C-alpha cells in the first residue's frame, strides 16, 4: 500500500474560483473586494484554511490505511514483537486481536530422559516437530522442566512452519523468535513450566510446526515424552534460527521440553482433551504420519463442520502416555508416568479452553496389578476423574476397554474384570457419554480378541486401520454441551 504525500495531493486539486488570477500584494497576500468596494478576507487565509482542512483529511485517510495494513495484511511478519517486512505470506491473516485461544497440539511430560541426568542437552539446539490440529493467526508454547533437578536456562527459542514433511528445514519467512515476558531468555525452575508470549504467525491446520530451543548450560534430566511417533531433530550449537535444517544431523523419537502449542483461532471455539494410555498415545501408529486416533478424530470433526453439520467447533489434543494407569504412579520423585489421578489437573483440566475430556484409561491397571481383585478400585478412580471434570463444568466422554486376548498379559480373570468395567460404562454409571471401542474393534468370531485387521500384531494396540476405526465410530454429537456439565 502506497502512502501519498498530502501536500502533493493538495497541489493537484484546483483552488476555488474566487482565489484564482488575483495579483499578490507586496506582502504575499491577495485581497479581493466586494462590489461596494469594501475589502474581503485575504485569499491567503482561504487557501491556508483549505489546505489545513485538506491535509487533515488526508492524514486521517493515511492513518486508517496504515492501521488496516498492520492488523490485516498477509505480509505482516513479526520477529520479537516488532514489524519485520511486508513479504507476502501464505493465506490471509485475521486481525491478531480476534479469535479464541485453543490447544492446537499438546503432549504430556512423562519423565527424565535417560542419559541426560548430568549435562542435560547443554550446547545443543532441540528442534521439536509437532502437528497443529487447529489453525490460527498467533501462537504461543509451553515449556516444561518438570523432571529437571536444576533450573533450565533457555537463551534462545524460535517457532516456524516446517518447509515440508519429515524435515528439519523451516519456511524461512515464518521464522519467529520467541520471548517470555518480553525477554528472549527464560530460566525455568526445576519442577515448573513457562508459557511464551504470543507471536503473530498464520498457522494453517494440519501443518507441521517447528519449535526450537537452545540451552547453553547443564540442566540435569531433560523432561521428555517418549514414543512421540514423530521424528524431531538436534543440532550442536545455537542453531535456533537456522532455516536450512542442515545442522540438524541427529534425529530423535522424543519430544523434549515442549508440552503445548496454543493458537489464536477463528476456526475453533474450545479444546477437546483426549486423556489416555498407549492406545491414545498411538504407540503402534505409523511414524511421521499423524495416524493416532485423536489425530483422525480432529480431522473428522473438521470435515464434518466443513460439510455443514451442526457440531461444536473444537480442536483436539492428545494427552496419552504409554503405560499410564488410573491408579498407580511410576517410580521416582516426581513420579515418572504419573497416574491418571495424579496428572489429570495438569494434563487435562489445565489445557487451554478445554470443553470436553475424552478418557480411555484402565487397561494397564488390569494388566499390571498382580493383586487385581475386581473392577471396583478402577471404577472408583475413573469416577473420581469425572467428578473433578464436572467441578470445572466439563463434559466427559469415556471409552470402553478394548479386548486383548493373545497378549502375554491376558488371563481369564483379567478378562472378567474388563467385562465388568465395560458393563458399568455402558450402563451409564461412569461417564456422561460413551464411545464403545470394544464393540467396534473386537473380533466377531472371538470377542475377547481384536479383529485381525485392527490388530497391530501385539494383540493389545490397534493398527492404523484400527485407530481410524476408533475415530470413525466416535459419535461427534457427544461433544455437544461441552463446558456446560452440571456442577
């Protein structure tokens, strides 16, 4: 958009007829007379008032145009909160002040990464690759030092769109330097987390986003999420703003430090949190393909909305942890693989603008408790989660536990407990609504097993087709009434 010089604009306009062709006085002021010979006001005063009024109008037009340019132009790239350049960007950006903050991606912290107990990842850039479910016009991240034993010093962090699939390369035009309370450096105490300032960036849904951090000093154990089913990258030195990806020679199957990506969205009005174990985590899904069942659920909900179905406009985030139980923690202090009861507030209730929680937990409690004496303790734990969600006004959809005969942990006694839990869930005694994954994925010839084409091969976790079927049979209408549960 060109900004015109108001003086030049005024010079192109003709002055009123009565101020033309009159000779100037010696002091530069022209005077006209009325028919009776009395002098009129000096022509210079007319011209001065005219030009002043014209200049004010032009200044107003320029100011309004500039305001429109800053808030709506697709080339509005910012770095560190300042306007950078006006190169065009994919798509059109909405004003940064509109929309709703929702979760676009999330992952639960699981423990301290083995081998990082002393030095952490000092002197390395960690480039996490995450997949945005909902699109937005601004973004912010959450970094966690939950399992660190000393403060984590992050001196440089960036966010960018990926240049393609399965790559550490970034779209250079989208590279943004992140700040925390206005500073590029942040120190995260052991056991705590921090949320970045928002940066303006157009993030389309179903896009890979690169979040890169650099820490120069040892921090102790690195807080991580294993079984990410997503390849991320590491480089030596501070390469946070490198867009080529060339220095990122080390690949990793983990997400490190990063636990959330939120976006300011015009396509979602709230967040669905899927809370579960390895089945939700998608441990047997294809790497780098985003075929975990919550991924497919998010795609399906968005497609249904595009088709005009009257459904809530929600994003979907995944808070599954492989091996997670309702009741029991893992080892360590703080506990690694914290129980569902212990982590529910952090990983579900505290997510950005959560409206509905979907729970698929309980199978590991059956598998790993050698003194299993029935379903009561597990059901009590699940009902506790539901009460905590209801206390926040959230709706809870719960899943039946899928069959696992053929797995090494299967026994007739454990099968009986699974059946009793599922009967209580189906009867409406646990959740507000039910997703009957057991019915959808079991083998019709032996209901205690997964159907062969839905089985990944270990007789416990679904295949990609099985995950897709879970998302397909999930009744999207059960998401209605989110955020309005009875207290």
